[in-house]
C-alpha cells in the first residue's frame, strides 16, 4: 500500500498505525487528522467562550439556559471523537508492551477528562473542560502536521508511480496504432512512443533513434541518445523523435517498480539512530509517568488537589515525544526521497549510516570506472597523414563482423572520417586471428600479432615501435594488412582500449575532497592495463592501490585485506563476480546498470553508471546523520527542561505551565524538528554532467 492511500476505516487505520518503532506513523491518514482537527476546533471555540475562567480573564460575561452543559457535552464529544486515535494508539502500545507517545497522550487526555467530569459533579473546583478541548485540538493539529510532513517526504513513491502514462499506443500486426490501457499490454508487444511522451514499459528499441530524458530514473540531467537495440526504461521521456519499443517487462517487473520497492524498503528500515530514538521514547514514558505520579503526590500533600491534577496533566502532555517520534522517521523519509530523485536508491539504512565513516573506496574497474567496451584510442599509418584512409579501409573490412573490436573500429570510422566507409565483399572470419575481405579491388585483412605471424607480414619500424608502446600500456593492437601480388603490406595500426569514463577522474578527486583516505581499483586485467587506467584516473603512488589480475572468486579477499588494516570499506561494482565483494564490504554500492545479482548484494544502488554518485552517497549519509543527531538532541533537551517546569518546580517563582500551553510548546518542538529535517532538501547529491 502506498503511503497516504485512502479507503481504510479510520479506526482500523489508527489501530494499525501504532506499531512499534517508526512504523507507528505508517497507517495514519493526514486527511483523517485534518477533519478531526477542524471539527474539534469548531467544538472547542464555544467551550472556551463559555468558560468562566476565560470570561474572567477577558472581562466579559453572558449567560443562557443550559450554558453549564456546553463544557461537559461538547467536551465529551471532543474527547471521544478527537481523542479517539490517541486512545486507540495508547491501547495498542500498551497491548504491544511498547509504551511511547500515544500512551502518554492518551493518559494525559484521560486524566483531563476524568478530572473535568469530576468537576462537573462537584468533586473538584476546576474549570477544565476548555483546557481538555484545547489540549485534544492542539494534539490533533500537531499530529496532522507530523503525518503531513512524513507523507510529503514519502511522496517519492507516489511521484515515481506518476511517471507511468495511463495508456500506450500499441502497434498491431497490420501496422496500425491502437491506444490501450497499460494493463492490456503484454510482453513482446511493440509500442509507439511519440516525441514528448513517456515510455510505458521496459523494453528495447526496434525502430528509430531518440534523445531520452532519464533524469527521473538516473538523476542525470542531460538526455542520452538511444537507438535500435538499446534498452529503455518505463517512465523515461523521448524528447525529440518517435521510437518503437518492444516490451520485455511489465508491472512489478519493470525497473521503475524495482526502484519503488527499494525506496519503500529504505523508508521502512531502521538504523541505529532510530533504535536509539525508540529506546529513548520508551524511557521517556517511564520517566514522565513516574514524574506525573510524584507531581500529583507532592502537590496533594501540599494541600492543593486541584493544582495536583493540573500539574499532572501538564507533565503528561509536555512529555509526549512528538518531536522525538518525528526526529528520525522524517529524516529517513526525506533522505530516501531526496536520494531517489538524484538516482541514489538506499536499500539498507545501516549501510547509509556507515557510509559517513568510510575511509576506503574499492572500485571494480570494468563497467564502473571504465565503460566496459573498447574504443579506438589511437591510429597510426605507414604513410604519414593517411590515418583516416587506413581507418576507412579497416572499417570496410570489419563491417560484417560482430566482434566487439570490429564494432569499435566501424564506430570510430563513422565518427572520425565523416565519409562513407569502404564497401567490402567476400568477407571471411579467420578464427582467432582476425578477418579478411575484398575492398575496392584488393584483398585486405585486419587482425592482431597472430595474423601478422601467419601472413609473415612485417610492419615498418615506426609502426612496430608504436604498437609496442600501445601494448605496454595494455591496449589491444590490431593491424590493417593489404594482400596483393607484391606480398603482404602493413598499412596501419589501431590501439583499442576500454574507455575510461570521463566522469571517473572527477569522482576520484571528489572522494579525496570528502576525506576518503584510500581509493583502490580491482580488476582481472593484466597489471599494465590496470596501471594505465589508474594513471589516467590520477591514482596516487603509495596511497591509492591497484589490485590487478584478480580472479573473480578472490575479489572479496581483497576487501577483507583492506578491512584487516582497519579500514572501513565501500565496494563499488556492477557484475555477478562483484556480488561476494559487495556483500563482504562495510557498504556495498551497486552500479544500477549492472546485474540483478550485484544489486541484490548491495546496500546502496546508483541508478546511473556515474561513479560520482558515490560522493553523493557520502554527502547524504553525513547530512542525514547530522540531522538525526540534531533532532534527537533538540527533542531530548526540550524534555529535560520542559518536564520540571510542567511539574511546577518554579511555581513558587510564578512560573507555571498550563496543559494547553504545554501542548503548544510540545507542538512547537515538533515544528522545529520538522523544519530542521526539511533542510536535507538542500543537499546536492546528483553529479554535474561532465563537459
């Protein structure tokens, strides 16, 4: 059930809402409290106006038949109608043996009601009906605002749900377009997504290219280009062109639904600070109850039973841990909502809390710091200045190959030369060596050192030297060879490397600025490759670490090694073989573009593949923890000062609090906590797009 959802019986809502810990807030409907507040306020006004004490204060008087019944009749309605959720909640806490806020409130208004009723029958000389009505009304106002604040923070779930369109344009077998409700879509259906429209379900593009706004999923503000074969996610927006998408996931299986589950899970999970707050609330109940009993006994012994009742009710009211009950849940709800909008999904609150203490971050290289796909990083030609021509010919030879290196060469040629690639015929794949094809009337081949050995082809001294330099830094080196009557001739060479993400270097620098002591990279690649990537990322010799040639099964051992040195380790990865290391680390952070296994093993998920999101997690952890401690300190400090005043320790000096004023102060404390938590919205989490 989404937070704030209507349709439950109010009484059931309140009964279900008062579970232990922060879950006591979950079942409350702010609208129910709003209605109760306004009706109780309407009934309270005549009770206050007809109070003899209030008339004496303001120097007015009037009388009418039955005026003496206004307080008892309307006050009883306010107590039973307005106070009902507190009474039910108090019984729930008593039944669950988890005394807290609701039990304190219910005790206060019950004592106030009994005292008022006894006054009406002449047992006391108290004008207390107006105090009781005002007390219940102010409590309803405070609780309404509390539930409203938490509901707004938890609106992240509703906001995510709102990303889905109400219907979709399905393409039928005849090519026609038919508008259907989302519920009618099926896997393998093809849907049309027009410019400006939202993608209705997860799938792959089968026709068209468009710039997609994925900010609501990844937190990245720039639209990204997606073409045929690219995966798209429900809720994203095609900004400039129409695309056709074949559906492969619907409903609960979509990425958006998964994000909703993660946000809900995070908002319901308890951290250490929440457990501390719950424990303090329980202790506060016992302290307040003992203080209330002692207050009643002392004031009665002093000969003022009326004052004993007033002081006792005030103690119970002012000790109500509204602020304490709100201190942690509101920070949790706000922090997870703010994080979700920035593409940071918190699965485990404890993992987020630990992130503020992390002093070592271990990155998996491939797919995290690099793109996980080779690109052409350098081209050399036998004839100076012929690099573009060499690339064009090689792209023609590789055009029909599906090998990733071949795709990289074709992509580089399309991007670099700006002219049509050469047309090839007679394509043949040479297993383990390369490819061969007839291009523009002559035979050509593209391959690595094994191909050169087979063809007995010798590159020029310059090409050989360049190739050795590229190999030394870990690049894959391919050669273009022309095969004709004069023997094989090496025309050029290409360096292909796993491209370092442009934002990765910035992420490393930002982590240092956040005070992270050690940054490490782990990979199964050869040492030269790993060292070359580390150099591009700006790793510091003697401080940062590179773990190369590590088998997948041994990655978690490296995490353990770092922990043995006394470091608190965050592991960032995206692959199946990263899962054990993610689980072993103090905090596991999965790149959202990675596998389900990696995401399942992590405590925090980055919806995008931008490693700069790691610093966002650190900032979020520190900011939310700071707000929790500030709120706890305020709530606890407020009670330390307020309870003795409510008990009347300074009554001799003319300082005494009425129950209604106590309720106002208690609500004021709640507002302070809520406003302080709202400052979390100002924390910058989303990375600035590179370039």
